[in-house]
């Protein structure tokens, strides 16, 4: 389950993101973007995240996951569309020469920190 390694990296990045002057602060929420082609199971990632945040400034934090659709563009006719089926050919001209514009993301978009005070 590669979601465990990803959850551990998210926790490391979030802990490193807490400013020096806020070292007693707790992370309340991590906002993540995950592409449909990233091979990440959101429920598994949340489960692993909940395990690895114990005894860290992220304990009790929410992992908010936004799923990013697969968007493609045809190299031949320049048509752009959202891929909804496992067919990677142009919806306009049926060419197989396409670029994937989105859907592979795994990005931390923001980390919400709450000061102890």
C-alpha cells in the first residue's frame, strides 16, 4: 500500500511548514489535490494519514482530498476534453496522439494551522 508512504510524506511536509514562531501550533487541515490517474485510493490515504498523525502536530487534522479529473488535448486537432472512460483517443477526430493536461497530480494545495493560543 503506497498510500502509507504518501501519508508519511504529507505529515513530514506539513510539520516542516509550521513557522518557527508557531512551534506549538496544531495543523487543522491539509488540502490535497489528487489526480484520477495518480493510482491513489482516497479512503486508503485518509486511513493511513489518520494512523501516522498520532503524537504529531497534525493529530486530529482533516485530510481534505480534491479529485482532479483527467483532461486531454489532441495533438492533431487541438480539441480538449475531460476523459471519463478508459479510452484515450480524441473525441473529435479519433486520433491517438494526445497530451494529458491534468489527472496525474498529487499536490498539497494548502495547510491550515491553528495557533495554540
